[in-house]
């Protein structure tokens, strides 16, 4: 599993992401589409991610982990239809693809 590069999950319910998620050191793409997600803080530890897609996944904590803004390899953060997200820091927003009517910039 350490060599896994792409993980795509659709339509699942996770109260929290697995504690072992940061062990996937070679994971480049994480897609969680239409998933009911609780705490997504563990995603912040995946510094090697190039693509993070949370399309149509209501995120319980209502904000993206701040560590995402420190990732140097991130090319795309897809937040389309993440209507419950309330705040995204400007450092994170530069990678984001969101609904054009959605304003997520943190104050």
C-alpha cells in the first residue's frame, strides 16, 4: 500500500479519515467525491499530494486544513459543490476550483 499513487472513493461515509492515511507517502491524487466526511485534518499531512478533489463532499469541520497552503506540489484543489465549506485561507485558495457563486476566502 505504500506505493499507492491514486485513491478515489465515491459515496462513502467517513467520520474521520484513517489514521494510516499519512503513511501513503507516494499518494499523488486523493479524490473523495460525494463522500460524507467528518474530520479531514489528516489530509493536511499528505504533503506530496498534487491533486485533492472533494467534489460534492460536505466537510463537517467547514474549513480546509491550513497545512494545505504549505504544500509545494499541489496543483489542483477541487472544491466544487462543497457547499458547507465556509472558509478557505488565501494560501489554499490559489489552488482551488470552486463554484463561481461561492465565496470561501477566510477573513
